[in-house]
C-alpha cells in the first residue's frame, strides 16, 4: 500500500536559495530510489518561510529504505545544519 510523507521545514528567507539546491540534490537521489513515485515542494502562502514536501512511496518499506539511504542522510544532515533544526516527518497511508 502506498504512503505519503509530509516533510515540514522552517526556512529563514536568506537560506532559501541554499535549501533549494540541497532539495534538488535530494530529489535527484530519490528518483533513483526503488519505490519512489512522486514528490513536490510547496511554500506556505501566508508563511513563506514554511516549506512542505509531499513525497509518495509505493510502500512503507520503500520509504524506510529511503530513510536509511546514506546519500539521503548526508544531504539531510546538511539541510538540518543549514536550518538550525531537525526536519519534521509525518507518514500517512490510505484508509
């Protein structure tokens, strides 16, 4: 069963260009990851410093494999250091 992952980040305006480059790197890795279906990045209209990535995976196992991917972990560490806080994840499945 597919899962959707909601990934929330708070991005200081001056760091948005750097974050965009890191997200592009992350996306290029995810495209090669088995089970990756689709992803999109959104900025909140009334609070543009809040970003939301919606990532769709074929299964929770595929998502967990992605979370354990060393390339992903390396870029994620760079993102968290840039933003000064940990990224929030919420995984949902269809009912």
